[in-house]
C-alpha cells in the first residue's frame, strides 16, 4: 500500500535489476577527457606531441544521476506495475452463471462488457468452476449449458451486439434450466435499461444463488431516434433518452446520403429532466430528398440511427392549369384547392408560362413526382411526348375534367379510360335527374379507408365509355355506378383522372376533406424521384413480402444481411415487430425499399430498477476507472530522460555550436529554394479573366415601346400581302371609329408574326383564316395557346362559309377545314353563338347580332353555364373574357378604309346600317376585351348603393 493505494507488479523478479544500479554508478564515474580545441601554430602542436600520462576526469554529478534514474525507470517499467489492481470478485465453489445483455443498447460499451465477462470466466477457470453463459439477444439457439472456462471464452468471443431488443425472459429461462439443482454464483452484465419486464431478472432468485454480481452502466448518454418529419420548413427529428436523467443533454445529429456522405448537421438538445427532444435540419428540399439515414454522432447503436425510404422523401408536384384567370380570381382557379390540399406536405411547382410546348418539358426537368393538369384538353405533340415519357418512367399524372377536356374530340393517350364527348349534367331546370352522391370507397381501391361525407354531390361529370376493364380502373364512383375517379397504368407510372373539375363548379368534392385525403393518397403512392426508384413497400398496398437488402448491425452500421435474416412480411402497410429474423434495416431491392426502424414514436426508455436475486447484490460498473497500469508512463519518462541525456552530451562536447554553424547556410538558402520550386508552378497556371456573359436573346426594344406606348390592335401576318393589307386597313378603320365614338384612342394597328413576335402586348389579335395561307407551325400554335391562357383574345375570321357549320358532317369548305386544323391544336373550351343575354350584346352598344361585310355567320364565343339565371340579372358572362371569338362575316372588309377615309369594300347590303352595325360590333368586341364582364356586374350596383347609404 502506498498512501492508501494498492500497488502490484506483474513480473516482480525484474525488480532484481535494481541491484545493478551501484555498478552503473561506478562505470559512469569514469569518462575520457573532452577533446580540446588548439590554435594552429605548428610550434605549439609540436611542443605537445609527447604528452604525459593523462588521468581520467569525473562525470558531472547531475549527468550521473540522470542516467541512474533512466536505468531505474526502465527496470520498473519492465516489472509491469499496476496501481489499484483488480481484486478477486468470485466466492463459493458452485458453477458461475453469466447473463450478458447484447441487445441494441450494448454496442456503445461492448468491448468493455466482453472484457469484464472474460475476466470473470478466467477467474472461474482458475478456481476450476464451470461457467454457464447466456445472452439475451441470441434467440432459442443460445446454449447455456455449463462448460469449461476455455469453451466459455470461445463462446464469448463469437458473440456480438445485436440490433434488436433483448429477450430477457427467454435468456433467464435458459440459464435457470442450465443451473437447476446447483448453488451458483450469478453475474448479470446488463445494459442498464428496463426492457418492460423488470421481473425477468427477479426470477433468477429461484436458483438461491450464493453470490450475485450486478453490472449496470450509466445510461445518461443513451439516446434513440423515434421519428423524422420532412415538413415544408425543415426536417424535424425526434429523439428519446431514459427517464430520470436530471441534467441537460447535448448531441450532434448527422444526415447522410446513400454513399455515407454528410449532407447536414443539427444540434439535439435535451432540457434538464426531459426525456424527449426534437432537432431541425435547415436543409433545402433538393438535398433532403437525398438523405438515406439520420444518426447520432458517436451513438454506436441501432437506436441512434433512423433509416429513411422513399415514403419519407418530400414529393415535388407540378401544377398546370388551362384556366386564364388563376391570378385574377384565385378562389375560382382550378389549382386553388389543389394547392391548399398539397402545400403542407409537398413542394409545389407551377408552370413557368402558358405555352404548354415549353412549360411541360421545363416542368418535367425539375423532376416532379406528380404532375397535375386541371382542365387541359389539347396538349401539343412535343409536350404530349414528354408527358408520356414521364409517366412511363414511373411518374404520376393527375388530370381533372372541365369544359376544355369535355370539348376534346380527338383520341387522347393521356387518359386512363376512353371518354365520351361532351359532359353529363345532373340536375337543373331542364333535367329530370338530381345531383348524385358519392358511393362508399371499395376496399380494393387505393382510396380505401377514406370516408366520403354524405353531403358530397356531383352535378356535372365526364362519362367513360363502358369497357370490360372499367371496374378495375375505377378508384371511386357515384351512387349510380358511373366513375368519379379512374386510373390506369402506363409503363411504370400511373394516370389518374378526376371526372369532375378541380374547383366547385361541377361538384363540391374539392371543398371537402375527402378531396385532401384523396390527393395526399395519390402523392404518397408516387415516387420521390421519377426513374430512380419504385414504390416503397411500406406504402404499396399490394406488397406482401420484401427481401432483405441492407440491415443494421449492433453498432448501427448498414451491412449485408446474413442467412438468418428473413423476408419482411408487410400487411396493409404495417411493419412487423423487430426480431432477429427481421432486424432494423432496408427491405426490398436497390431500386426501391422500405425502411424498418428500431424505435417508434411510442418508445419510452427507463433505467433498470432494483433487483431481488435471492442473495445480496453487489453493484459494479464496467471496467475499473481506478485501475492504472504504470508501465506506459514509466517507459515514457525513461524516453524523456534518454532525450535529455543526448542533449546534455551534445552540449558538453560542443555539438550544439557545430550544428548551429552547419544549419545557418541552409536556413539562408531555404527561401531561395522554395521560390525556385514554386516558380514553375506559378508559370504553369494559366491566366484567367472573367468569363464573358453569354449573349441573351435580342429584344426589339423599339417595337416593344411602339406596341406598349398606347393601346393597339394587332392582326396575324399570314404571309399573303393582300390579306395582311386588308387586315391592317380594317383595324385602322376600327381604331378611327373607336377614337371618334369612345374615350379610347388606339394607335395604329400592328402586324405580328405569331412564331416570333411577343403577343402579350396586344389585348386583341385578329386572325383572318384562308385555306391558301400556310399552316402555322406547332410552336406558333403553342404560343397562341399560351397567349389565350394568359388572358388574350383571338378573333378568327374565316373567309368562306359559316365557320362552324358542317364541321361534324364532313362537308366543309377549305377555309373551315383550315380553321379545324388550327383549333385541333388549341386547348379551347366548348363554344356557342353569342346568346342574347351575353355581355357582348351590351358592352357598349345594345346589339342582337354581329354583322361584318357579310351577315350569314354567327359570332361564336366560349360557352357559359345557364344555370341560376334570372330576370333580375341583365347580362350573363363568365368570370373572365372569352379567349376565342369566331366568325366568317369578314369584319376587316367592313372596317377597311383607304388613306382618304373611303371604304374599300362594299357590304352585301346596300343599306348603310350594315356597315354601321359592323363598326358597332367591333366596338363591343374591343370594349368587351378591355373591360371584361363589368356590364354583368352592374347588377350589383343597387345593392352597393344601398349598403353605402347605410
């Protein structure tokens, strides 16, 4: 004992080397004289050629003491001294029963736990006592039969921590059976946590042990991840630690990608006395979708790792609408309710512009999981091919019906079922039918479990053609059996069609909670990254068994699954419990997998309670922090003294001065040497200037200023000089009439090339249609379609025949055929002749018809619903301006004037009133285009005046 501390030596015989210290001291006393430095004069050297006998000089006393200490330290270090050596713990003569926790919480101190068990086994072996070794996470195959110490050591060496909860009941039963009929000593090497059944260990008291050793580590640093939410603002991670920990706790979380590259870090802070905490990763969505796992830095357990799969990743949803008034009247926008339903849990991306030919491919480049199209009937060929490739690679395309889709007559490859032309109207003044309710969702539908309120009704819908596979493709239906939602596979993806609009004009479904659940279910079934994965097994309703792909080991590392790991059986999206056959990990394939995690949101961690083992319990900790091996410290001190001895010899022999003289030239030449080495590198680096800015598309500023400095009417340049001149003269004559009769003073009309010029400058675009003119390109038609969706109006004027008569009979004129070809590529709603109560009939002048140079054609506009009209409402109009007007009355011919103000072309009738009415029709069209439906809204003026009076 030294000062109350025990000291032992592993090899005490080495201490006999201390007897050699006197001999070493005697040898160090004698040393040859230090060489002297003599001057050069030869006579002095010759004088001392014959030298007298020299006597040795004594070594300095401090150098002798230094070397004696060096020798003593080496001898003591070789003797392996240990401060506070381990005392013998076992007592008695019966077998030793060791129960080792090797569940998920054992990874952080497994080496120390195994070393403790090894010490106990060796001590039992020295006493000739058999050892019964049992592990709590090895399953029924673990044999606890008492064996010799060497066999038990081999069993211990093969054990490893498991990423599963310990099964202490089974382990206690095996150990009790193995030690039955004996009076053993027990050693419990626990993880310090309660597995939920604190009485498991207490059942060992039936063995009546003569000794009980309980090893219980501290649990202050035990932490597990119980959940992760990929919200809009950030990635939130929830964690838990054992209850009863008083102080605060601070940890660092890491987010890693599939290649274990770090994406981000976050601080996890536990408040004092709290067992739960939450951390937030401020990581962009694009990077969050690359996360493969979340882990506690240094956690070293399966609980400190949170694996994520495709269901965790935030979906990106692309939105496209065929409605032009999305921004002006958002509550009536088809995308309003879709946005409100998906925004909390998905990242929404809107189309950049209305030109579908460019907007859809650009939207697909942003890698959405789902693309939603609200009431789009005609898709340009290039966009249609891009959408088809998107779906075939695994994307979800969700379409909503509407007037435009109902008016589509051509074959559509991007719908799941064949559709009937037109729409079905349920209820109304002229109908015997009533709005239909929604039938309960079938159990086989992907919408299964979504409750449909009784007050949801459908008043209009698009019908599907009956077919043998229609029931299989129907996800939801009305009470009469007609489909409400249909879906079909296309390649690896899915097309979903809602047979009603995305806003509440055809049905009140979009304003119900069921609509939110239906959209979320569709998005959850989609892939997080199209073309890179398949549906997660955790969410796909038809998956029954998933093979193991990667599993966690006891230290929280992903490894290749062993032969004992079985496929994961998933029933209705619910994961089975954690077991050795299904440890935490990823199940599926490289293309798509489901994540099985150890802890969930209900997990509660508790410290191990006090135990009653039928004998006095000795509580111990793993390892001995007070055991100190002094050998490394003694060797380090000896090495330090050896270095001091070497420096002392250099100083005594003048070596330090010689070394300094030799190093001085090298130090002087070092900067020059470094410069010589760096010069070639500097010469090899090319000089770089700022990269030139790539040229942008040229903008005709002069034309832009000319088109916007005042309101101007525009006409489409057809390529025929006579037709273009007639259009210019006609719009010029109408502009003069507008300046004379109204407060509007338009500028001179401008011709536009629809393939290249900017169309947004003009509120009205006059387009004369002639069969002799060349057919516009697909890009030009797509630009016109975008112009119409952005609020512009196109007035088509066919040069021969009634523009829409005969289009469905096959007997059409060349001009009608050209108009049909143009309209086939435009996404337009159903059309109708201007009704008597339309706002066009009273936008400025009160009119019944709209003649031009001819009078045989109606003026066609977008069809508007007639429900809810009353005699109190003086005009009927939509919530926006009709994007298309069609006639064949040759408006430009009636409006055209020459330079002298004379009419260029005569009208069909000699009555001058026809030309006057043609001008008035033009004024009404321009006022309607510029002011919209303000005339229809004048019905509210009395109510507004009455309210102001109050």
